[in-house]
């Protein structure tokens, strides 16, 4: 995993009004914190952040976060987004020790074609898009790939079944379902009515109506 340099500007004051002003300048309010350091309120250029995280590692990219000439190895810990526009509103950066293990979420990608599932009117259902793992920063995989070529309608892939690189351990519960199969129901076709059946039914209904009319007439006379 390669590092990416990101320049952060220190000295911002906290508060909603200041944060709105920073966002109008196309910058994002942020904070840097970690073991052995006081949190630092900073801001980063929106475009620079997008470029820094545009590699294969995505949100798990190791950043050389530069603040007033000091470089902090860091990763994105949390991103807050605008509830409507979904743009990034605030970022938490956490300083890391490149030799110590950390817990991160790694995206899961399905590879291949589950032909047996499709032939039996089923659909592959990916229930976990990310798996939490623990490893050292430079050993974080960009993604976890699951081959679905051999899946059948009875296949259930759990966290324990996912191949992890050496030095990477799953934090997510091993019995959690990552991929399973959903079988589609096919509505049973109703048998077609036999030829002439409708006509016979109409004839019987007609006869019954005639009889009923005769009875009504008789009742009227009696009255």
C-alpha cells in the first residue's frame, strides 16, 4: 500500500459558523488525533482529499498528513456527510504507528459467475459489503475477493470461509454470513379451462334464472 501526501491547514477555530465558512471555500473541517498527541483542528482542500483517497486502497489509504511542516502518518477514521447532499462535511484523521496493528473495514468484491445458482432460479445475495480486519497499516489489503463460480443454491459463505492475506485476522464474527443465495418463487400456472366448459356453465345459469322467474310469478299470483 502506497502513501499519499495530504496538506492540512491548522489554526481553524471550532464552531458551526466557522465550519460553514470553511466549506464555502471548498475546504473540509477536520481533526487529527491519536495516541500521545493533543487533537489538532485542521481543514483540508476538498479536491486534494478526493485525490489522496482515489487509489485502490480508498478510505484505508495511509496518508502523510502534513500540518505546519509536521508529518503525521494517518488514515481516515470517520467521515461525516451532509444529510441531503451527501457531500463530506467533516473528517476525523487518526495518527497511526506503522508497526502496530489497527482495525479497519476492508471492502468485499465478488468475482466470477454462479451458473448453478442462475440455472436453479436463484440470485447471489451479498450481505456484507465490508469485513473488519486487524493488521499493521502497510499490510491492509485493498479488498477481499470471493470467488462465486462454484456456488450452488445451498451455498452459504461466512467470514470464516473468506481467504485472508498472511498477517491479517478477521475481527468480524466468523459465523456472520457474507454471501448466500436467494431462490425466486415461480407462480404456478392455473390449468386452462376445457373447451365448452364456459358455455355449459352459462347454459346452467340461464336455466336456473328461468326457474327462479317462474317461482316468483307463482308467488305473486298467490299474493
